[in-house]
C-alpha cells in the first residue's frame, strides 16, 4: 500500500513513499517500484510507463530511461523536452522514499497508485455532451414545461469546474428549479442530470428552444472548453379567442288549425357565453299558405316581411319573440327562422324549423266548392218574386 507523506512544490514532488509493486502517477506517466533488492542487497528499481487513451500502457524503453548512481541512486526519464528524475532518498526491502523532479512538464495530475501501472487510469481531454429534454412538445399559453439538462463526459479526461447556462428562449419565462445535487466534475463516461427546471409559455407559435451551454476545464490544463446542447422544438397554441354563441329555439301554440284561423310561434334566442353578440337579425321564412298578421313590438316590417334587428345581445342575454300568422290555404306548412349575428370574430348563420302546421277546411269552406251562379240563381228568383209581389200589391191598391 502506498503511503504518501510528501509535498509538492512547483513541478517538484518531495518525500513520497512508494511501496514495492505500487507506483506514482504524474499526468499519464507512471513510476513503478518494481523491486527493492538484488540478492541480499538493497537495490531499488524504478520502471517508467506511459498510459494510452484506450486504457493500455507500455513500458518506456531503455533509451528513454537511465539509472544514475553518482551522488545516490537516481532514475531518469527524458524524451524531447520532457524530463522526470526520481531520486532515492531512502530505501528498504519493502519501500522507498523519493523526491521527484520534472522539467518540460506541467504537473496537472499526480497521485499514488496502489498496485502500480495495472491500476492506473489514463487522463486526457474531457468532452461533455449536453442534452436538453422537454416533457412536452405541444402546449398552450400559460402551460408549464419541464426542462431537463443532462451531461455525459464522452472524453478521456476528467471535466471540472462545470457551469451551465440554461439558454432561455423568448416566448417563455423561467419559473423554478427542481432541487437536485449539484455536480461540478464529471469523470470519464460519467453521466449526470445537471438541471431540472420549469418554464412558462407566454406566446403562441413554434419555437426552437435555445440550446444550453456548458463550460468546463480539463484536469490536466487550464484550457476552457464549451459545448452546446441540442435544441428541442415546442409548438405553443395561440390562446383561443372567446366568442359569443346564440342558441335559437321555436315553439307554437297549435299544430292543427282550420283555414282562416291563426297560429302563434314563439322564438327564443339565448346568448350562451359571457361575450356579447352583435348585428343580430331574426327573419321568419314562410310560404303563401301563411300570412303574417301581428307580433312582438320589436318586429319591423321590412320589404313586407316581419324582421327583428338588434345591435347587441349582452352576455347571457335571453329574449323571446312572437309571430302570429293566419292560415290562408288548406294544406301543411312550417315556419323557418333564420338567425344571423357576429360572434366577435365572424358572422354566424343558424336556421331552425318549427313543427308542421296542418291546415284543414274551415266551417264554410264548402260554399266555395260550387260555381257562383248556383248561389246567384235562387237570389235572382227570390228578388224577382219579391218584385212581382210588390208590383201586384200596388195594383190592388189602385
């Protein structure tokens, strides 16, 4: 087991204890204490390894590594401008105490590794993939939409100092956050739900939601990274405009009448909504079997037709009108009432038809079934006889 008791100053690491078989990782280099003795002598061996991004590792060759015995035992790795020197300060059969000196290397990542290189992990550049999800893609004005932002580190290095800009969109307002544990770092292949919050739709239309933006840093350098999420699309329905709605009904006092008699229709009109209706017109449509004779005071005769016209019906307004007709011909007929109005958005037309009115013969209709001379001949004879008797009475007086 590694016992790390040293300190780090600049790029130098002092007084680190490394147990036999364990190691010490500096960025993606691993220094492993492979052995401590040679025969009966204390003879520590430090091997140098380099980690690869695929999880494998390889031992650095001899031309990169040398052992220096002057002024104490030193192990030195040098490649191009990078150099690591391990100086043995104390050695036993089970561990060594070392100072580590580096040049050409910025030490961003250093720690003891139990079990040596086989347990070391490559540390590279992080890459955060940000995903923005919404709980609904269609909604109405005033609806709340839940937004979830998830992050996954698909890179090969630790991401740290993570901050997220939600990316709010015009047409929506932020409402509230859901409480979740914050996360400022993401390891390799680690995934985490970073934010859950709600927004309220304030305008109608189809909106691509602005992407969220994540900012983070690598554990190996001070380089800042940014990436954007996807941009889900939400369609917000326009708020329905409230309109008026007029309901019309019709009843009658009789369905069977005689020729020459009258029938009265009652027309009921009701505004079912809290929005006024305008430009109301009620027009009865009838055949020549019926003749309009009288009705409610609101009725005007326009082009010889009974018409009701009103500028406005208020909210929940209700009215009843009467139309009285005389039956002019034997047969059957019904009354159609045509209602037109403006509901606040458009003109509406409705029609309703009454029950059928059956018109039968009147008490004296049989008289009209014979030619007129049938009725005139007896009258002429009676008048002639009356005249003759009058003439004769005059003669007797003479």
